[in-house]
C-alpha cells in the first residue's frame, strides 16, 4: 500500500514523494544493517536487501523522471 501511495504522490507532488521515499530507503537500509550485526537469518537479510535495492531503484527512477519534468505535476 505504501508503494502505491508513493507512486501516486510522485505524480501529484514529487518533492514530498522524494523526501518520503528517501526516508523509507534510509529506514529499510538501517534495518538491514541491524539484522546483519545481530546475526539474524541470512534468508531474512537477503529478503530485506532485495527490497532495499528495489526501493532505491524506484527512488532513482522517480527522481530522474521528476527532474526531467521540472519537478512539476504530470
């Protein structure tokens, strides 16, 4: 649900979406680091890392798209 909300927000207000997406990436990245240092299951770590890479990729693509449109609504 959060991904759908962020994707709609990229269309209506890309600057707010950028900040929220950046915060989500940071939180997910910190969670992965905590799992690595706390010696949790490698399956969990890999699963979270895949989500992190996907989230960062979406942030990069969304930022490029918004910058090409001049950070305005579509």
